[in-house]
C-alpha cells in the first residue's frame, strides 16, 4: 500500500543533499544579486519594466489564476529542464539574482521584504524543491542509462524495462518533490493575491510607514 507520509519522508531524507545544494545556490545568488544590484541593472531593469508594462496593459492581472499559472509554469519548466543535464539550476540562479536585484533596487529594504516574505516563505521553497526534483529526474535518467549499458543480456525492451524498474524509485521521488513544490506554489499564489498586501500595509501602519 502506498504510504504518502513515508514516501515524502524518505524522499526528503534520500535527497537532502540536493535540496540543501539547491537552497544554498539560491541563497548565494540572492545575496550576490543584492550586493551587485548596480552591476545587474542593465540586465534586469528591462525585465522589471516589461512586467510593469504587462500589468498596466492587463496582459498580466494580479489574480490568483494568473499568478498561479505563471508560477506553476516556472515550476514545471524547472522540473523538465532537469532532463538536460540539470539545466534547471540556471532558472533557479536567475530567479535568485533577479530577486536580489529587485530588493536592492528599492529605496526601503523593510518595505520590500514585507511585500515578499508572506508569500515568499512558500514560493521560494517551492522553487528550490522544483529544482531538486529536476536533479532527481536527471539522476533517474542517468542511472537508468547506466543500468541499461551494464545489462549485457536480453532484448532492448527487456533491458530497458529492467533499467527503469531498478531505478524507478528516483522517478517516483522526483514526482513527490514536484507535487510538494506545486502545492507550495498554489499556497504562495493564494497568499500573494489575498494576504500579502493587506499584511504589509498593516505592518506599515504599525510602524508609520
């Protein structure tokens, strides 16, 4: 019988290094983006302007549907790009640099953090787990190919089936991380639309900002 709780627990335990690696890479890119904000201005300013223009023109609306779809697409892109030699790390680093730049470009650090933290505590772990899921997906493919090459007997179909069966747990763990990431992103989208601004303005009112 499939035990969801144990599957999640074992998945996180077996892949804690990849999760910590992804988290560390994101944090470092975030810090570097903040510290070198001025140097990154030429690269990221057009991105910020494009987002602002899309919001003003209604191409992107600040609704749960649009925010969730936009973010969940990123989650699946990060996951799928794990197939290409763990290329998912590139998107993770880009988002880290961009967020660091965005925070650094604002005049008020506290103001920026209050507009990010409420949903960010779910959105950022979601992105990190999606990247980790991409790594595990790559591990599944790599080990399956290795198992296939090491199997000297049987037809192509049998060798392929055996290779997949032997390493199927990695594919299953990749999906577990992906599902957890998607759930966290859904929660993040809900909070960003319905909670973040009200919470931030409440905090601002307390401190007279």
